């Protein structure tokens, strides 16, 4: 499956999913990501997309070819998914582990899934909500254990609060994406 270290895998998966819609060059991908992230995208390192594309090419998940530039712009490399890249995107969209992905990665998953018509964002939110509810239920059961040390209980209380906040955010995501679907 290639390199799946936490931060790197998230960016790689987002870039792959953005390429699922159509082949693109690095500048286009960076622009799409910045647009999807709003003000949070301003801090994104310009070179990160190109480093990611190089890693994805080495892993056999994308291919590229040089495209002619315009008189005022140099030639560019246009990247597209390989079959292995398409499989990885499908796996990423189906992944429901929590708290990973982080909020930014999950937001981008919804954006690229909708833009490329890879999956229904509301269905992705629902799958994540089921996973968060399962974890919340398990954590609450563990917190009820009377033999639990008070310090460990405090940690479990923090996990419960985090999961409840995540559920609220997922509900906000569902409202927004349901509204977008209705307006489409």
C-alpha cells in the first residue's frame, strides 16, 4: 500500500483523490486544496504538493507526462492516477477509523468525493458517525468500570468529550452537505 505514516498518508490520499476527477498539474492541485481549505490553506507549503506527487509516482500510484506550456509559462507535468492509485482512493474513501482522519483530512475527503463524484459526502459522514458512536459507547462503558483508577477515568472523560464534539461537527457537516445536495 505504500508509505502510510500519519501526516504523509493523509496528504497523499487527498492528492490522489483530487486526481480521480481528472488529470492535473501540481499548481492546479495546490489551488484546489487551498480553495477547499479556505484560510487554513494559506499556510500550506507550496512545495508539499510536488514532493507528494514525486512520492506517489515512485510508489506507482500516479504517472505523469510533460504538457506544453504557454509562451509566458514553462512546460508542466500533468499527473494522473494509475489503477493502483484508483484502488488506494477507493480504500481511503471507505476508511472510517477515528480520530484519524483529522478534521482537515476528513473535510478534504468530503470535498474531493463530491467534486469527482467518487462518493456521496453525506454517506461518508454517516459512516464516520457510526464509527464515532461505536467508540463513544465503548469508552463510556469503560468509564463506568468502578475499579478504574481516577487518573485513568479522567482520560476516559476527555475521550468522551472529544467524541461528543466530533459528533457535533459531523452533524454540522451533514447539514451543510445535505443542503448542497438539495441546492444542486
